[in-house]
C-alpha cells in the first residue's frame, strides 16, 4: 500500500513539469485542429506562431583536412572549425 501511494505521489509531482506543452489551437487548411504540440506557454505551434524564428545553422562545407595519403579530405561538415570529425582535435 505504501509503495503504491509513493508511486502515485511521485507521478503527480512529476506531471507538473509536463504542463508547458499543449496541443496547438490553430486550424489547418482542411479546417481541422492542428495536432502539433505547442511549447513555452504558447497556444500555437512553431508552424502557426508568427513570432517563431528558425535557428541558424552553419553552412555545410568540405573538410579542410588532409588524409593519410596526403590528399584533401572529401567529407562534408557543418562544424565551425571547417574540419570533419576525423580531423578535429580530440578532447582529453
């Protein structure tokens, strides 16, 4: 009995963290309610929110490293250093 009460109490405490996501209240072109989740105390999803700003991504470039055969690497990368994961310095 104590175990089930503890489980219920834990579940109700954790369910309070999930209250910032709700279903979008906008309608689609087919005049049906949008099924996408709205976040951050908003009632509109990213698609219907006019204030939504898409995150900028780094452009994809060809790696500037060289291979063991002393040829230029042909891997693509979007890392700010311009090197693919093979030619980036290892973190210790």
